[in-house]
């Protein structure tokens, strides 16, 4: 009986672990699968003429730089300097700084169906994510986060219709976006915003999966004409490869909206290999301890039964002897 219970407990433990792995895989794997699609880069060098690419296509992106901040009069000094670096390198570009108020008016005019979703977002960064998408769809141009320093002119990028940068560890980022006006991919993204407007347990995951980089990566992976999305390599992006001679940008990496959950997620990622080994070892150790306890318990019960078993055998032998003896006397 104890052996049966022991086997059942081990089966339940193994089944629980398997179920956990399957659920984790079901929830996490699709996102990382689609993020992994973008591991390669389309744009590695910018050695073509400014007016056209090798196929002779003329630039379709207007010379407009868009940036956002909730209050134009309260931009941090470091970010003002970063913004000025981009404006000084592009004197013939129009510059537009969008506040929450001005952007909301634009959304009310161009996408009134998004207004309730926009207003219901719990975090300002979600609204900032949406603003950049709307202004690029309506006007086209280049969006840059305020913590990005421009190192080189971006004129050669204007020959592409849509660009997102490749980020780490996988997927696409949204701190730099280049788009032609009325880009069809942006229209798909804007139409899907209400569907992904939900709570994902923490601020970091909610932002990332509802309006941020993972949301954009998911949308790009599902987009039918995926080849029309150009990916800026990390060498040109300059965020994760330092001192690259090809880098167009330098990133201050402000991450002003990140909280403790983001720091915890990054801590886990940096130590992912070690954590995997530790968790695997813990599972093996715990399973071994449970098995050992159950085995000892079973063995103890068996040992306790040995005297009674011996006594039972002895009694049977005695009865058998008495029976044989009585038969002999009777004869």
C-alpha cells in the first residue's frame, strides 16, 4: 500500500511540474518566437546615395522630427541637450514636440475610436507610446525618444518607408521609428491597440505588451507584408554596441518609466543561465528528498511488519506441525 502511495506522489509531482512547464511555454513561447524572427537586420550599412536606394526609389518620408513630453516647459536638461543635438544635425527638418494635450487633440480628430483607450491607460508611458504611432501615421517622419543623442545625419534613412531598430535580447524597439505618412503597418498597429489594452500584472509587463516594444514586435511578426518593415542593425542603432563607428545614435538610457519590476526582470535576464541551473538543481534535490522520505517511511513500515510476519509464519508452521502430529496419532 505504501509503495502505491509513494508512486502516486511521485506521479503527482512530475505531472505538476510538467503542467507548469507547459503553461509557461504556452504563455511565454509565442512572444519570444515572434521576437526571435527579427534576430537578423536588414539595414547594416548606409552606403547608398542620399536621394535614392539602389533600386532608384525616391525618398517618401518627410523631413520631420517628432518628440513627445507631457510638459514642454519641464524637459530635463540632459534631454534638452540630446534633442538639440538632433535638431542641429538636421537644420532643414521641421521639429515638432508633442505634449499630452496636443497629442490628445490630434487623436480626437484623426482616431476618435482610440480616445477612450488612450484615456484609460493607467500609465503615462503608454500614452507616450501611442502618441508616437499616431503622429507618424498622420504626418510621417522620424520619431526619437528625448534621451537619444544624434551622432550623424539621418537623411539616408529617408529612402526607406518604415524602420524599427533591433533591440536586445530579441525583438524590436520603439524609441526610434521612421515612417512614411499613412503607413499600412502603423494602421494595423493602431487598430489593434484596444485589443491589447489589458493589465499584465506589473507595470513593466503591462507597458511592454500593451503599447511598447513587445507589442510592436508581435504586430510586426503578424503583419502580412513583413518584408516592408526594415530593421536597423544594432551597429547603426548604437544602444548595445559601444564605440561603433557606424552608430547613428548615442543613448542616455534614461528609462524614466521603469520601476522595480523592470529592474527585477533585467536582473533575472542577466543571470538567466545561473538561475536555470539553480532551479533545475532545486527541483532535483526536492524530488530526491521527497523520494527519500517516502522510501524511508515505506521501509520503516516494512521493517515494523517483519516481526509480525515472522510470527505469522511461525504460527503457520506450528499449526502445520500440530496437524501432522494429530494425524499421526490418529493413525
